[in-house]
């Protein structure tokens, strides 16, 4: 993708000839340090301590876990998103914070402050939802590489994020396992020769449930993902296939693809993370175990591969039987709605994302049945039509209106 390619000499570790001065470690800011992506990033940092240095960390509200990370890696710059948790940490004073630590402001301001740290080379944004948009834009605006795990950012404001990267020459390095896989498969390939990109989906917790049983699905059922250990929101998105819908939208933005070039397929083993089909009918696939340490390591060390990572790679014994199934958009209406939003364009992808966030939160709070997630999202999209998105302000306004409409639908018992 054009926006993610910059001279590979910049910041590339290793590779110097004999007698050359060793390159310094790449300096990393991690936003969302205590979530599932953050926890896997910490594992990568431990495995690659000679190549990567953590210089800033932020968490939503888990202050104890944040402090443990800061002490382990000697991090001076910290931020807590939730204002009450940040106030409690500030009130505790110097006796709790690591020596010399600086606690940045709560909320988005603190995330932006960390993203702009002068010493940072790469900012990994793993903030759930759209709260990472401003920090992502800030990092790119300052010329820092953006390792992006929050798919909602590109769904909400992809054109603006790519424009910020082009202006500064910074790279966008995808951390989502599927987009990182596509990124790897497209290295050295001519984009005009790409026929389509196929993202794989595990099928989530309900992939083997009879369709008529889905009306009975409970929160505890949805959170039993068969392959991945993830946070509750994305685990529910996996069960509805909304996460794959968001990823299709993101892939179209990130790799400059038409909606018709983006497809999804069920792959229960989660070993193949993408397939890229070229105009001659040949396909390239990327395979690795279902662990986020692999795409995180690739993004943070890029363009180098680094040595052995935080865990072992694939054993061929595990890939002897790989299964693929069609992704039924009747059974998974969130996938159909994502495709319709892609084709409609404008602010429709942002509306899809916002309505889904509200509906999933309501489901997790047991205010909405599982099948109500798709109903609320579809009704919100239908009500708002083809909202314009000429500028970022219009996109954000559509996002806010979609959330308000979806909340009203939830309060009324769903669509």
C-alpha cells in the first residue's frame, strides 16, 4: 500500500557492515497496553529487548497492570484514559509511580501527548473503538510510523489517515492479523495485478451452532471464542462476523481496493490469515499460528524479520488439514451490512461501525439480544441513508448521530 511504504533504510534495525556502529533500538509507544493486543505486545517486547525499547504506555483504567509494565521496561511516560482512575493514580503520588515517571493527562489528550513523544519512532494504537483516531493522526502528523491494531480508525476516517501518512512520509503498518498478512503477501507485487483479497474468519463462537439456536445466544456463549484470546467487544464481533465486515472495509481503504475485490471465507483453524488472488489465477497465502504476537512482531520490526519471536512458529503437523467454508451472509447479516456500507460509501462505514459498537455494548450489558445487534445496525444504516463525508467533521458528526440513533433503538427494545 502506497501510504505504508517509505525508504526501508529509515529505522531498519541491523544489517550494518563489519565495524559499523550498532543501530539503536526502535522506540515504541504503546496505547492500549493492558488489553489483549497490549499483552501480546509486551510479550514481543520481552522477546526482542535488543531491538525494541518501550518509551510510553497508556491504559484505559487498569492502573496496577500499567504500573507493572512501566516498572518492568523502565518507562517514564504513562497515561490512563479513564479520568477517575488517572485521578486516583495522581493522588497516590510519587510513592506509587516509578522513579522519574511522568503521568500525562487523562482522556484522548494524554494519548495524543504520548503519540507525540519526540523520542518515539513507532506508535502502536490498540485502543478499542474510535478513541485512537486523534492519537493516530497526531503520530502520523509528527512523522512517526503507525502500527495500527484498531480497525475502527480506518473505517471511520480512512481517507484522512492515509492523507496524513502521505503528507509526512510516515508508514502505516497493519497489526490486525489479516491485514498484516495481506501486507506481507503484497510485498513486491504490482497492485494492478491483484484480482481480489480474501480474508479468513474463524466463524467465532457460533460457527457450528444451528442458525435457529442463535436467538438463544447469551453473553457467556458469545465470549467462548474457539481459537483466539481477545477482549469482549472483538470476541462478540467475531461471533457476528462484524469484525470481518470491518476488516473488509479496512482492507479496501488500506490497500486501495474496490469493494468487489474484498471477500471473506470461513477458515476454522485460523492458520491461513489471508489469500491474495492475482490476475493470472495464482494465489499467495500467509500462514502462522493464531497468535497476535506474529503480526505485532512483524509490524514493530518492519522491514526486518528479527529472530525467533515470543513463541514457536507452525508445525506442519497442524496444517495437514485446512478447512474452508463459504461465509453465509444470510446467517451472518453483519457481513452483508458491511458490504452494503462499503458500496454506499460516504459516511456509511462510520455509521455501520458506530451502530455496531453501541449494539455490542448493549448486548454485553444484557440490554439487547444477540440477534438484535444486526437489527440495530441495519435500522441505523437505513435511517441515515447516504450521509455525506466530505470532511472529517462530517464523518464525526455522522458517527455521533449514528450512536444516538442506535441508543434510541436499544432503549426501545431493538429494531
